[in-house]
C-alpha cells in the first residue's frame, strides 16, 4: 500500500493490495480477525492525506457518533503519525488539505439528508450485512461524483441479505471483492486464536460464519434451521411445476394491518409441492380471490385458520362465509397450540418442494422465523412475531392439514429430485 511521503510507514496485509487501485466498489467480507476495518481505515486516511477527499462513513443504524468508525479512525491517525495533518472534532475529522470525514446512519430518518450531500468522493459502509435494500437504492445513486468509490466491509449474515445478494451473488460492474479471514492477517493475535479454536470445538454450527465468513442459511435462533439446510442440500428448493390435472389448495394466515399470507400447493402422493405464494396487507377478501382466480388453475380447498369463523363487526360475516359466498370451497382449521403446529411443520418439511422463484418470500420467512432469546437467560423462548412470522404461520397451517388434502383425481405426473420423470 503506497503512501505519499516516506515518513508515513503503513503496513498492510497483502490481501488488501486492491485498495490501491481505482474501482467503483471495493467490497471486503470475511470472518472475525481478518483486519478489514483496520485496513480500510488506514487506506482511507492515507488517500485523504495524499489529496483532498470528502469521505462519508456510514452504516445502517448510527444512534450516536459512538456507533461509527470515528474512534477507529482516530486510533489509526495516531498509529500513522498523522496528528499534525488531521483535526479531530466530536462529529467529524478534518484534514489540513481540505479533506473531511463525516458520519451518518442510513435509516429512513437520516438517509433523506444524504441526498443533499454533494461532492462525496468515498463512502465507507461498515457492518454492511445489516444494510437494507431500500438504503442501498437511495445511497448508491447519491454517490455520483466522477471517480467516486463505495467501500464496503462486512461479516456475512444470511445468504439472502441484500448486501450479499447485491455485491457477492450479483456483483455490479467494476467491483473488486476481497475475502479476508484470520489466516490472511499477519498480526492475528494469540487471544483471538484461542477464541477461534474454542469456537471450532464447542460451537461448530456457528464457526463457519463467525471465523470463515461463510453466510448462514438461517438467522440465529431460527426455528427451522435444520429443516431449511436439509431442503437446500436435498435440492427441494428448485423449479416446481404445477400439475394441471391436480387441484391447487390454498392455505391462509389472515391479516389486515399485518400481512395476509397465502400458500398455493398441490398434494401429489407423499409430496407437497408449494408452487406459489402471495403476501399483502390492507386488501379485502374478494380482492384476494380475484388475484387467486386470475391464475385460471384447477382449485381445491381454501384452508383458513381458526379465526376464519370469527365474524367481523363491520360486515357481520366471517372470512369463511365471505369466501363461500364467492363460490370457494372452504375448510376452517381448529385452533391448536403454536408449538404443536411447529412440531407438525418439522414433520412435513421433508415432504415439501418449494418453487425457488415463486415462493422466495415464503422461504425467507421460514429462514427468519425465530425464537426470542432473552439476554438474562440466553435460552430460546416464544417465537418472535414480526414481518416474517405470517408466512411461517401459514406454513404451520399447511402442516396441520397436509394429511387432509385428498385429490381423488387422475394419476399425477411423477416427480423426483432429478426432475419430472
């Protein structure tokens, strides 16, 4: 890594040499101890010493300057002997050549302010595994000065996280990707080596993510972790064709302000083929039925949760009554405890094939359906109710009625892991 003058002696691991070259995106990912943040801080400070640069340091959530890389940059200024060049302020760092480091979060209340930031030369997005797709959509076109660069560092979370999908799975043009792990760091300390070996022995499920930077398939505390991993390994998340002679059943989780989730599936022998998924909110039942029947498929039964029989004060009718009035065949599933439904879902998972495109949102819900883990006990407890729980609730309903889906139709086409045979 080059410096402008001989009195600045900056050591870098060889893996970070691409930081010297101009690229629109410089993406560094990996596990703990790879030295990503340390190298990026040094490289940006040297670059801003060599010529005036306006550097935005950001992350998805920054409640205060303590959440930023401000302190890391201050430490590196001292390590590099650049105290005479940089003036450190409470909320920014200023160089005597006009360079400036500014700090901001990317959440909605702050990101609109980024649009007014002109002449940004470099952006450093730290802990980028947490950055939402909406934040990327707003940030990237904002950084449009000629020669501007976006520097990204993160330890991958889920393989489906927006940052991983955008920059690793589908890298944009002029992207350099650096994979830096502990073995690439010549200054990897003995204390971290002891932690790494301990993790490898006692928490092997987390080791690959924490120390090797391998993305997870599910979140921490995921209820269906093993089932999702098995579905991926067994290639049951794949193109799943609809058999036109077999009826399509729908399984619902009802909502209004929350999402209504609808699973479309076919029962063919022992297989449960999940061929489509619909999720939305603030829509009437007749609107959903119109959306369903636009598919022009052969329909079976609409399975509703137990509250499908609850009458609305506004209409005086229950969802089941409304659907029957719309000429749908309806079955209401009796109420059961959540844990009973989760157990049933685990039992049917191996029978399920998920269309990788049309049910992508449902799969994401199942990846992220998790239990609360209280800090005081560190023991998983009740399932979290969030934006992902509605699809998971619909899947629980599917598990409860999987054995009830009888078609009594023509012989189905055969289906196996190798495809249709």
